[in-house]
């Protein structure tokens, strides 16, 4: 994926899990697609990417992140990459082995909920800034 341009940050959830997760991307096409989904101009799709087992400053409280170069949207995927946001955290030590093989994470119920920007202490939805 191209990684030119300024980063953009998006929040997703995966009901019924109340947790949310933020990912970063610099891919202009992916940013445009995410914004179109949020604006209702494109059908909603799920989020997937390659798991990185270290925290990102823009995504507290999670101890992991998605590799910004690996983010993609999908309509269907294999069951082996599906896991809840909190479930990944709880089983992070096993991730990239039999749990989430190849470090690919694709929460089937994920849905994009907001574009966010860094705040002083946390990221706020653009609509609240």
C-alpha cells in the first residue's frame, strides 16, 4: 500500500464488544474510502490488518496495534482471523501462532465509526473538535 501523505486515524468498534480501536493509515486511497464509508457514500465494510504486538500512542489502552501499511477493508474473510478487540488483548501472547495465524486480524463485526484526531490526552471524534 502506498504510504504517502499525512496520517489519518480512524476508530472502529465490533459489537457487541463495547471496546473501540484506532488505526492509522497514510494510504490516500484507503483514507478516501474510509471517509466515503463514514459519509454514507459507500457500503460499510470491515477492517483488517497485520497485528503488531506493541502499543501505539494513538490507541490507548491496547497493547497492540495494526501495521499502518497493512490496513484493508473487507466484506468476507476466513474465520481464523476473527477475534474481538478485547479478546486480542487477553490472548496477545498467543497471537501470530495458532491464534490469529500470520498476525492477520479481521474482526468480522468491525465497523468504522469515526475519523479521529489526536487530542491532548486522547483522540476525539472530528465532530467533537
